[in-house]
């Protein structure tokens, strides 16, 4: 039996930041479960978000294909070919990054028809996960209802992949190697360091477990 393939899409501008590190642990979990893995760093690509051309909705065209042609086009097609997908993003200004937003716009809108009978043309059921990293504390996430904000996107993921995505929220991340170089008086660097020392290994393990679970999923 051939190995499953798990694709990670890094929506962070950083290839070695918190988000990429957790995606790496998730992919290691997938490898240990017998999968082949790939990763795409979105901010290395040249692409734009959906331009609402509606080509994907035309009756005289094949559905499920974004008409825009750029560096993201092969990524969108690759999502249909793999067995599971991981989306990773830091939270910037109360949302996932603009890069991952653009990617998800084009992925899901091109597979969505204005039809009650056909809710999606995505070709199969597929397990997925979102890994979110953020400077906010867990208390801030509750205060600003961040999980409710992103739940709509997760619901669209369920609509297209037909399986609810798994999620990991990594709070209170350590941002700078040297906090003295930045205007950051609202934060306590020692407190952040203590939080990271205690909780980061747990979050890395959670990411590993998610990656493994995507491979072990059975319909």
C-alpha cells in the first residue's frame, strides 16, 4: 500500500518562526505514522487573493479550478492530490495572515458553487488541521472571541473537506530574541520566557499528535 501524503501550508512570513516550528513537529508526527510530507511557504510565492472573476462558477467551464495563474495555482491543485493538509498561521491583528487568507479564498471559493444541490466540488473527504500561533494570552483569546471569529473559516473547511478540522492554539508566544531592541513595554519578557519553557514542549507534542492523527484517520 502506498504511503499517504500530508501537505503543510505555512502562512507565516517566517520559515523558522513559531508557526513553522509547530508545523515541523506535526509533519514529524505524520512521518512517524508512515506518511510522506511536503511543506509550502506561502510568503516565498508570488500570488494574489481571489479577484471575484466568477470563472469558477461558469456553466461552460470545469468547476473547482481557479482561473488565476500564478505561483499559488499548483499549490491549489496539489491540495486535491494529497491525503491531508495542515494550515499554519500566526494571528496578526485578530486574524490569520493575509497570505493564508488569500490562499484559502482561492481554494474554497473555486470549489464552491452557488448551488443548494452541490455544496462543494472538492473531490473527496480529507482530514485537515489549523495551527494558530499568537502573542495573545488564552485570556485575550476569550476576551476578543478569537475562536468564534475563526470558526466560520473552519466551518467552510468542514463544508469542503467534509470532515471538521483539528485545531491547535499556541498562546503567548515568545516573539523576539532580544526584547530590549523593541518597543514592547506591555509585555513581560521574563513572564513570556517562563510560559514558553513550561508550555512550548506541550504544544510541540500536541502538533506532533495532530500530524499523526491526520495519517491515522480512517473513514
